C-alpha cells in the first residue's frame, strides 16, 4: 500500500474529536502508562517573579513524599505537579507556605486575566506613589544643595523624612514582603538585598537628620524604590505582551453554556455541569463552550484562533465542532462529546503550558548561575562595605557602596534570559498554527540539518480520489469495501467513501488484520484476501498511486488514485532549502509516482516503496553520520522514524501514534509554517545566547564599578532595571 497516513479523525464516544488533541494523554492514560495511580495538581503562585523562586518551589515540591515531578511556569505564575493519587493540594500549599511561598490550589475553570491585571495595577499604583514622593523630596533637597545650613537644613531634612518614610513603607511593600517570607523560611532571594539597600538608605538618612548631618539620602531611597518598581512593572508589561499560547488558549474557554432540556427549555449552566450527550445552543457570534457534533442548524465557523486558517468553514449537521471555535451566522444545536477539563481545548492548553515550563539545557544553566547569587552577593556586599570602611573609616560611604553592590548584582536579567524567549517563540509559532508539545523542541529544532518528509497525508492532503472504479467488477468493489472499512489508511478511506457513495454494501469477512506499511488482510469463504501494496499482493507496481485487491488464487485488481498537493508544500520546501537544510522524501508509493512527485517539487533525494523499518533505519543512518534530522510524517509507518528523529512534526490529521511521537503538531492544513518553525527556533536559541551575553557583560562591567565606589544605590537601581528590560525587549524581537 502507498505510504501510510490516515485522514479520518479518531473518534471518542462515537463522535469526531479534535485532531490535534486526541493523542493528548488524559490523567487516566498517564496512570496506566506509569503503572501507578497518579493525579495532576495545579497550584497558583502569585508572588513568584525570578529564577530563584522557580528553583526553590520546584525543590520543595519534588522533595515532598508522593510527588513524582513538579514544573513551574513563571509567565503563568503556576506550578503543575504530578503526584500519587490521594495526595491533597492543601498539603503542598502548606509546605510552600512554610517555606515562604504564597500558594493556593488552582481551579483552571475559574481562571481569568483579573488577577494578573490586579497585580499590574498594584505595581503601577505603588510606582506612582514612589515617583510623586521622590519629586517632592527632590524639590526640598534643592534648598540644601543651594547652601541651606543649621536649623533650615534640618527642617527640610525632617520634612523629607515625613514624606519619604511612609511613601517607602507603602511603595516598597512588594520587596519587603517577599524578603520577609524568604527570611522567615531561612532562605534568601533577590528581594532580600534590595530591601536591605532601601532600608540602609533610609536608616542612614534618619541618622544624619537626627544628628544634624549635612547629607541625607531620602531622595535616593525613594528614587531607588521608584526605579526598582519601574523595572518590575516593565517586566510585567513585557510578559503580558508576550502572553503565552497557553494563556491564549485558556482565554478561549467559555465558562457558561445554554443547555437545552428534554422539554426544549433553555437553561444557562456552568460548562463543568454539562455531560456528554446533552444538547447546548450556540448562538451566532458565540464561541463554542464544548467539544461536540452539530445536531441541527447551518452556519459557518471561524477556526482561526485554533488552526491559523482565516477562511470560514461550512458548519452542517453531523459535523464535529471544537471548544473555542466561533459560530458566525446561524444558530446551532450541539450534542456534547466533551466539556470542561475533558475538552480538547483545555487539554491543548495544559499541554502547551507543560511544554513552556519544561526545562532545557539553557534553563538549567540559568538556574545554576542564579543559584550562586544568594550567598555570593551578600558576601560580596559585606566584603565591599568592610573594605571601604577600613580604607576610609567613613561608615556612610561604606554603607552606600555595600547597598549599591547588593542592588547591582541582582540576577534578574539572568533569570529572564530563557523563559522570556521561550514564551515569545512559543506564542509566535502558536499564532502560526503550530502547537509545541515538548519543552526542548525549540532547542532541538534549531539544530536540525536534514528534513525528511513523508508524502501521502504530509506533502499531499492524503485525500485521494479513485479514478478507475467503473472498470472494476461489482463483486471486487464490494470485497474491497469490506477491507477498506477496517483500515485507517487514506487510500482505504477514500475508497470507502467512494464505494459507499455508489450505494454498495460490504461483503461479510472474518479475521481482519491491518499490517502497518503493507495493507489489510482477511478471510472470505476460507480464502485469504488482501488490500494493499502491489508487492504485498504479488502485483507489479503501477506508475500512478494505487492499492491492490487480491483474492487467493485469482489475479490482483488495481484501484488507482489521484491526490492533491497540501497547501504551502512548495513554500515549506523553498524555505527549508533557503535555510540551508537538506530535504529528502521517503514514500511507500511506487517509484514512478514518487519520482514524478519529487521532480514537481524540486526534491533531488527520494526513495520509493519504503517500509516503516526503512524510514526508521534512514533516520538512524543520518543520525549516526552526525546529522540532526527533522522528521515530518503522519502515518503509522512514520511513527518509529518520528520517535527516532532529533525533532519531529505531524499534521493535526495524523494518526494518533504519530502525533504522540511528535514534538510539534501542525494545526492547520497548510504545511508552510514548517520552514518558519525552524527559523524561529534558530532565532530563539540566538536570543537566549544573546541574553546570556548581555547578563554576563552587565555583571562584568557593573559589579567592579559598584565595588569601586563609582555607582550610588540610585545608579545601581537604574543599571539593574535597564539590564532586565534589555533582556526582555531582546526576547520580544521574536514576535
């Protein structure tokens, strides 16, 4: 049989499910696969904001008895925990709270952007208070800079103190609060030195004011707080702009639906209350709250947010619909197949979030570097302060230098180096219709040197049409229908559809077996019958795409087909070649058919009549020679090659096994985004390396300046904020 790729969307509960999500493992699937009862818990971590927080939370969770794994997503401020069945989320929340991390169990069904917006507004309000107070204190300082002395100078200092102390106490609360919880748990984070620096500036100023000193630094304490808050708010804004694909998917979930009762009465209910088989009403302009099938009504659907396809598709009775799709014109009645956490949209969002929070070698490098920060910066600051005091016997100068060192060595830029880039890249690819399933996919995709394509269902639509049915006897067509019904191969599916359209009925057969890469065989009246590859049934291959029917003792009969090129195939191949990648075609089709097809697309390297083991062997051979292979396929005969490749990609219409083995799922019909995926992955790795260089260069320059006394606490705050913003903006270039 020609190379195996199936087009029929696997069904759940008798109704078509989301093609990109059928292969996504449910909680039950995970339990079976792992051989033990496991459950997934999600925790909200509203106050985490750095790489040290990620490492600390994951270490605590993974050390808890019964926890198999824990991954923190800094962008979403949440943790996903795989744990033994029966472990309660409250126990994990208590463990995190004792360690100084605020946490609570997350109900994904109640997620909105409200909490994130509230956090942004809170930062903005504190920033405004610090800025307003800072300007007023600076105005008061002008008199002192102009030469005010004695009681006049002291009065201005005390007025500045009255303004600065409460303003700092309010505006700097995010730093104080996080530092206090960390110290209470006997650990350090980046807010501890920041808080110490602010308090040192205030304390020194109050001491100077109480002793009629010439200098006070209330304006520096306020300005320091202002610029630190500005850096944190800008970091918040860049994260909001680089909103992850998981957030975009979560935003598509509709919390309520209109349920139609047995008597036809309409009732608005929470989506979580719906059960499979119930009816819901989807009005024009509404977004589908569930996976289902259209029971009645005619309309058009907008699937652009899920597949990247901008053209509306016709919606008619019997057609499947996925949660998140928009009904454009007429009202539709849907019969529910999955709702809430079981919907394909929700499972897709979970998968993307897991992929975004997964670790690669660059993340681990950043974690290790940031882990050295906590003890190192305090020791460095102490040594700088003591050294300058012993050198000058000027306590005020020594304290200012120690504070500057504490602030300027903050590893915010290092902590943002990887997650900012991964989030921006994942979001860009998702908007192009690509779902990244693996956290290391971008890293591996950037390294590929060779791309191997399957043909049928990958570079073609996998929706062939029979061309010679009129020449085949009715008995042979009925027997072919009996075998084709039992196969997921696109040629079999096309044959089934065409023969059923003629009104033919299948013949009774027994012992039906599908042989991957070869075809389907069965028994009829004691005779072995086969439908599949020419070589398998003992026939000579034809030049055109074909599948053969053989009955034991009779000559085989050919069914010939035509197939259409998948949209974007030429663009994908041109883009990959322009990127310097070698492209190869492996197909189970006949040599003549594959040769014509490869020539039409300008593919020089191709192989025909390839079996599943041949594809896997070719991938292994290239790998052993030092190549990094991207495998693009969709059939059962591609699964081993997909699993063995350095990186892998499948269309959403691929067989379950192929999608499970793939790192990336292409949601739309067009395959053109494959070339962009490689380009974006390469850019992402370059941005990550650039961010590491930026963070390293910053520390190489800034730390000696601070230790040498050339940077005040205010300058240190400006430098630290600038480094974080630079790293975030560099990541945003991927958009």
